C-alpha cells in the first residue's frame, strides 16, 4: 500500500509529462502515401517539449527526495509514513540515502522468480523480502523498538 501511495505522488510530480504528450498528440497530423500507408507527423510547438522535460525533472527529483533522501534519513517514504512503517538496519537506524537507492534497485530480485520475493514476507519469520535479506534491512512498524525475532 505504501508503494501505491508513493507511486501516486510520483505520478503527480511527473504530471507535466502527460500534459506535454497531450499537446504533442493534439497537434499531430496523419497523411497517407500512395501505397496506402499512414504516417503520423508530430508538430512540437516547443511548449510540449518543455512540459515533458519539466515533468521528467520533477518526477526524478521527487523520486530522489522521497525514495533515497527521505527514506534514507528517516526510514520512511511518504507512503510508509502514512502507514506508520519504516525501513531500518538491524541496529534500528535508518539505512541512508545510498543504501535506500540500492535497496530500491534490488527490488528486481523480488520480481525475478514470478514475484515470489514480494510474497516472501507472508511466511518469513523476519517478514523480509529477498531485497531486505540481501541488504539486512527490516520494514517495521514505526513504534517497534527492535526488528522481528528470528
């Protein structure tokens, strides 16, 4: 659920992309050549390109701030804060921006075996995904004084 909240907010941050693409497609024209093949021609007025670039930058900035910096310092993204959970090392300290980014990248390991890594916490004693096991991190309730017992 925290992921969905973060994804929604990231989408809002990157919303100018969709406005830019809407303008780009609204100004597109279609022609048909002698063989009957349709060709689409995009006529960018510059405004659509600027909006797309702004959306890319704001979306990337939000990702870096929320997933890396905020989670690295506090242990929680905005979505995790709403759900009162956080990511910590075994010493109960936040993991830092670099390791938060690495943990995000390691989520690919959770998806490789048919997304089994995302389901693993259901029956794991420590409630860890595969990425959490590799990073030695835990997602705990914000009020928990220690990681789950093994």
